[in-house]
C-alpha cells in the first residue's frame, strides 16, 4: 500500500457561504443579527490588559464559565460540561454515550435533522437508524420508545426545535421519549431552544438518563467564540469529562472562557435579544403566509419555507441575485425548502420586498 | 444493559498541577516564562473594538494565520493546517493518516514518548507498536525502517526533540526514517523544536510523506490560546482538511486566529525569546552537572534529570515544599527522573539554590 492509499478519505462538509462582499444580507448560517452582550467587549479589554496570562495553560475546567452557567440555569457546577461549540460537545457525547451501539441496538435519530449526527456516528463507527418524521415534519415519540416501537436502542438524540425544520416537540412528548428509555441516554440538542421553545432542563430533576446540549453560537451571538455546553446529572457529566480529558486536556481557550463567562452572566441582554428575534420571526412568518409560502411553525431563529411556484434552488438563486443569502439543502424530502435565518426587522423587510419582486 | 453500562469508560488523564497559590515557581507544564509577543496584546485590543464580529462564524480556514505562517516558514498556504493546539492537530492526523493500521502493519512510535500517542491510537482503534529507546534514551532510526528492521508499518510518529527526554534526533537520522518509509507517512512532532533543535521542514522539498507538527504553546508563549499547526505537502494537508471539515467545520475561534496571526508575524520577539530560554537552559544544565545530576542533553525548553541520591518522587516532593513545581512521571524506565521546565534565569537560580539545600 502506498502512503496515499493508507489515508482515510472522506467527503468534506460544505458549510454555508461566508461572503466577503459588503452589503450582503447573510441569513444562511443562523447567526445572531445583534452584537454579543456588552460585557463581552469589556472582558476582551480586560484580557488585553492581562495578555501575559496567555502564556499559561488555561483552567481546563473553565471554572468561571461553569459557575456562571450553573447560576444561570439553577443547576450544580458538577452538572455542566463545556466545549468548543456544541459540535465539539455533541461529538464527544456520541463517543461517550453511544459507543455500545450495535446493528440490533442502534443509535436513533430523525431522518431529517442536524446533518452532523450521521457524520459523528460514522466517525466513531456507531451503528445508527434514522426514524422518519411525520408528514408535517414532526417527530413521533412512539418511534423512539422501545416498548411501543419494538426497536431497542443504544441511545437517542434529537434537536428540539428540530433542524432544519424549526419545529418544536412539545415538552410532554419530549418527556415521553425520556421516560420511555430508562436504559438509554437521551440527548436533547437545544441549539435553537432560546427563541421561544421550552427547554427540557426541568426534567433533569426526574430523569438521570437525560442530557441537554446548548450553544452560545445563536442566542448569545458568539458563533465566532466556539462555546457550547451540556447539562445533565453529575454522573453523566463525570463520564463525559473522563473521556474528554483522556485524550485532550485543554480545548476551550482562555479568551472563550473569559468572554463566555461575561455573556452567560447577562440575563437582561439575553432575554431582550432572543425576544426581539422571536418577535421578528413572528412578523416574518405573517408576511411569508401572505405571500403564499408554506412552512412548519418554527420556534427557532430561522424559518424553513417553500413556495408552490418555485423550487428551493431557484428561489435561493433569485435571492442571491438580490444580495440575500439563505440556505438550501439538496436532500430528499426537503429540497423545495429554504432555511432563512431571522435577522433584524430591517433585514427581514428587505427579504419580504425581494420575495415580492420575485413572485410578481 | 442499563444506560450506565452503555457508557464508554476510560482512565482520565491527569495533567500537570495548575496551582492557585502565589509565589510558586511553576516548572511542570513546559510553559514559556515570558509574555507573548507585544502584538498579541494589540490584537486583543483590536478585537475588543470589533467584538460585534464574534456574532458571526469565523473564517474556518483561519486565512490570516495560515498566511502569516506560510510567510514565516517559506511554504505555500496550501501546505498548512491549523488546529486548536497541536493535540487537536495530532489527534486528527492519527485519524486521517494512520487508520489503515493493522496488527501486522501497526503504527510505530517510541516506547518513551509523548503520553497522548497511545491514547489517540486507542481512541481511533489504531493498532500500534512501541519501539524501545536505546540505553541513552535516543531513538534508533533502524527500528522504524521496514527494510532494516523487518517491521512494516502503517505510519511513524515521533517527537523531535523527544518528550519527556528532550533529546534531539539529528537531522540525517530523521531523514533516514523518512526516506526509509516511502510508503508510509512520517510525522515529526516538533512541539519543542524552537529552542535550538533543527526542524525537518527543509526535508519537505524532498519527501511527500513527511508531515511536521508544531505549536504556539511553548515557544510562542500562548498555551492559553490553543494554536497548533501542521506543515506538509499540499496533498497531505488537503486530506487532513477533508477529514476535519467532514465532522467539525469550525474549531479555531476568532480570538485565536487574531492573536495567533499577531504572534506568527513577530520574528524578532520569537528569536529573542527562544534564544533566552535556550541560554538559560545551558546555564541550568551546567549547574545541574555540578550538583551531580544526570540527564540527556536536552535541546528543548525543559531538562529531564535524575540524581543518584534521590528517587524522582522524593525530589519532586522536596521541591514542592520549597514552592517549586516540576513534573514526575511514575512510569517504568523514567520514574527516577524529573522534567523541569526552563523558566527565567532568576527562577532557575532559585531551583539550583533549592536543590543545593536538598542535597546538602
């Protein structure tokens, strides 16, 4: 075998466009249209004055950030795990919690969902099975409950709200899945929960097998800082840390610990910003409806919409001509849809205007 | 199987102590005793003024940093891969380049070496074989050359200088290993190369199967920023990026890209700082010799030393009583040794003084 034949070859992921042009309305990667909490800038200034500190390895437990999150969510510090974005946290969760999977007892997740689940499963050689969404894009809890579906599993993961549909699974349904899996770990990926959906965090008091994962990338306007976290019972978090520290002791860097902490502490900014985005989303949905668009009732910071008169790819291209970038997934079952991130009111007004022109 | 039985359980790694006391001389994790390049502080101030930018995903190619490194090392931009510390880069290299390993064709590395190699190999289920160092702790190139040793391999990795010995393998010997493995990728892990050892980078012009990995943690005084990189031919770097982007598109955050770039550009600071540390190391070695210590001739920013009159653990404890923290590895073949990071001249004078007291 030559050295080149020995290399692992994969299909690289193509992320949403990060345009360099000015004047673009960028609604393709679910970023927040508002700047981070004011404390973030202050924390960066403090770090500048303290730049000498960078020569040392940072606190690998990211203690100040963990403390701020524990206070924010009313849980113990030992219930929190932080990582370099929720992708980092989730990938580690796959490795830690789903490695027992087999063909007979696979990991379960929806067939239309976050596109990295199957990637991580393949990376760690975790057999998985995808469960079809219902016609209306909703998750059927029955599919994930062994006693009802006859399908045993090594674990369950789903985003709530789901991506890229934006649909929320109601709390009682989420609880049914957790309760119905006393022998498996259920991960609720709440990357998009902060815009009006309900978190599963209160269920932690009742269920040891639940892990909730969230991120600072969307609702805290810090995609560029890479901060994600998991909350669960102490035992799960300890196992997760053991695996993490076994192969890489230091990942979240000092700047992220500092600015993440500043952000986590600012509840007022957080409520105001996520509230604004949710209000803009509702206005935008009303406009879309008027224009004849069809879409699941998103509770996230994006809307997943199609129009009977256009293909998704066509509509995406026509918006791009008007300097508006949205996301299109060329996948079975969803290729007619566009995922449109919620920007500011002014940005969404321009989108509506552009759509009116296109439909005229 | 209960949910707890389904979890992957590992032995957590115990990193060097990060003390909270004041007045400690911390020589246990090979950090730089001097602050980062002055441009780093300036870059943080600029980031504060530009904190709004954190709401967006950063440039996943870390372009400015890659450009600065390409200029620094006289290679093409497409020859560079950057990651969240060299641990992140190395782990990804294991996955990308060594996944073809089998019991008959294992990955090869020294038996006394960086402690994460076997961890990553196990993580990715890569069969490996460790080759014993010679009596004097040096690497024998013959062990790694299939035509000489009869041992075929799926790849070779070794640190140069080696850790925790600090010993450099001379450039012609490094070249012998690369040349003797035309069908395998050879990774030279140069975390400690900048303190007087010679880099394998010039060999990139002759050998396609060579990859060099370096870090900002030691010689650039930025352990807390998590910046590492690999340099190799375009093909290797492309394969590495494909694997990386297949499962996590964004890892190096915006602050690290900004401050890494500022640091990479400052050649004068870099030369001065690494030169100072190398000079302090030579002074310290002379003192150790006078005190009766035995040690391989380190070319790194630490010295790996033992004293005939003490066990390693005992000497470590006695230094700790004197507020000096050094590293001790309780492993076969090296448990008599201490790994002592090179600090400032003043710090090393205090270490010598403490050792004199202990030996008196």
